[in-house]
C-alpha cells in the first residue's frame, strides 16, 4: 500500500511502533528510506525505542486518528 501511494500521484503516511531510528521489521529498511524521501514517517516514541508488543495498540490509535474512517474486520 505504501509503495502504491508513492508510485501514484498521491503520497502515504507510515505510523511506526518504534523510534524513527529503528526499522521493524528490518526487511523494510529500503521502504522506510523511500518513505522518508517521498512520504511521511510518524512515531510518538523516542529514538531508540524498540518494537515492543505494547507499542502497537498505541500506534494503531494514531493511525485511526489520521484516518477518515476505520473498518475493523476482525478484533479480539
């Protein structure tokens, strides 16, 4: 989805559950660099904050706040 946003006329915003200096999962490093150049990376976490399970619900809160609408297909 992020690649499609950057390839088209629009853009994309990635909200991450780590500090902006860490890429999780690491295999997305090239994508993160592209996002920094052509899109936007957002995090509420300080630099050096690792990917902890408790970070992702906090990240999701920001994603839903930036969204026009949210459809939950499956949730606990």
